[in-house]
C-alpha cells in the first residue's frame, strides 16, 4: 500500500510540475510572439491555416487544421491567432517532453526500465589499445 501512495504522490508532483512548465512556457511564448506576420514561412503558414491550404512540402496537415480552428477565434488579427496557436503547441510540447522524461527517469511501477543517459565522455586509459578515443560531434 505504501508504494502505491508514494507513486500517487510522485505522479501528482509530476502533473503539477508539467502544468507549471506549460504555464511558464506558454507565457514566455505569448510574450515573444510576433503581433503579425514574421519572416520566412510565417505568412505562408498563416495563409494556409486561414484558407485550409497546403503550405510547401511536407504540408503540416495537423498544424493547418488546428491553426484553422484558431483563426475562428475573435482575438486580434489572423496572424496573431495563428501565432498564439503556435505558442500553445510549443507549450504543450514542453509539458509532454517533461512528462515523458519524468516517467523515463522514475519508472513509477509501470514496468518500464529506468533510462540513464551518459553525462560525460571518458578518455581511454593509457596503454589500452582496444578502446577508441572519445569523439565530440558538434
């Protein structure tokens, strides 16, 4: 019973942290969005979302459909509405990534293995000719 209790507490903490991260990321993204059209593909994506068109390949069909729903909201210009939808998508991505990382790191009784990531590269010991030298890819 106690293991189940602590699992619920951990999952409650994870949901709270994910919600706080979502709120912080959404506030940051909304604060930094362009009020209108931006550079490069912004105008193309706004136009495709408004008219349900197809932007250049690969087309982003799910983005266009959900952004089209956002263009129907009465909040400023069409470009602002699509930019707010993009901020929402980005904040959702942050929350989902945190939730996946939390579950992978904790493996809270679901049978999943704990995922461990290497944090540093080690140099080979002197005289050990079978190991390859550490490489860094930037």
